[in-house]
């Protein structure tokens, strides 16, 4: 059973009755679910995942006012049902391990991800917050949220990124893909700089994946889950396998030829999607002109006048 399924089962069998019997007055005000750090929150956990940072449990998110009134008592009750039901827990917690289960204020949950107690507000906040933080803040599942305050922030992060910010990020990814994969990969090899060529290829792959998420208007998770999450996208998911091949195959003569062809195929697929969304009217598959064309469509002078690589 997946961790999120275990969390929901634990909540329905033990958590919901506890809340109903001991905190009836607040039952409709307590948001419950499993969201945040950890493979189980993304639904990507397996047997290996349980050797660290794994714990069967769920989150209960409260407003500041409600946390002040019942936070301590609710925490004690939650700890009690965990002991009574023998909820599983791994012996090893890493430095970056999950600490977000149990009772937490709504604002305190979102602050590590957005820098504030809610969704980003300014263009710069949206632009300079890494997508992996947005992905962690909105993964998993909310089991119940009658009050709606937790879900309101969640939905804003999921759906309200300004289009100008998306365009700026697309432009930056496009120029990086052009520079690293289409231009510098083979040049580095020609100079005998195989290490530099490897870095160029990795940067091309990373930016291609981030581009796919931007095309789909989704937040890209951190590197560990990039390929797996990309395979679930509606558009460009078919590029996950060839992009992974770029990183895992040899750099012999035959391999370099195949890699160069894959880079151009990936660039063409991205160019086609950019055109399909009406973001550029360029021709061909070299992505540098697309980057500048997309940036010109940004309405905000502040973002439009930033360096093309910013994003």
C-alpha cells in the first residue's frame, strides 16, 4: 500500500473519529491530508523509500486562531492515536526529513515553500521561487477542508502563476537549451572537454524537462522525481525516455551521433509546442530565436527587460 493510502486509511479509521469525538466544535475547521516533503506525498514511494524519512501519518492544518485554542490538545490526541494504532516509522531521518505531519498552522506549512504564509503575490516572488517548492506545497491529497483556507492557498499556487512569469521562464529555458545542447555539447567534445560536454548535456536535459512542465502549466519537482513526473504530463511526456537516454548512454562516435539527433528532435518538439501555444512565429528548431520571441511577448516591462537567462 502506498504511503498516501496508508495515511488516508489511518485518518478515516482513527483520525476522523478522534476529531469528531474530542474536537466536534472544530471538526469543520480542521483541514486534513498529506502534502509536502517525501516520496509518499508525490505517490512515488516504494519499499526502498521506507528506509528513511517515512512515517505513517497525516497533516492537520489550522488557522492561527484555532491553533492557539486547540493546537496543543490536538497534538496530544494525534500522538495518542499514533501510539494506539502502531503507526509505522522509519528508524532513520535525514537532515532534510519530513516534519510536516501532525498539527501545523496553515501559514507555517506554506512559509518554507513560498517565503510567506500563503501564495506568492508579486511577479518576483513567482519568478524567483524554485518550482520544486511549489510542487512540494501542492502535491499529495487533501482529505477534508470544509473551511477552505488551506485549499485556497493550494489552488492559487497550482493555478495562478502570472502568464508573464511563465513566459519569462519559457524564454530562459529555451535559450539554455539552445546554448547547452544545440550549441555547446558537440563543441565541448570537439575541444576534448568531455566533462564540460557532460555538464552541457545535463543542463540541456534539465531545462528540457522544466520546459515541458511550463508548457503544461505544471510545477516541476526536484531532480529526483523529474523524469517520473514528466512521464505523467499531457504534452511532451514522450520526451522523457530520450532525455534519459542522453544521460545514460556512452559518448562513443555512434553515441554522439544519436545524442545529437535526439537533441534536435527534442528541440523541434519544444519549438512546435511554443508555436502551437501562439508564443512565437519562428521557423525551424533552433531555440534561441524562440527565446527572444517569447520574451518580447511579456507585458511586464520589469520582466521583459530582465536578462534573457533570468528565469
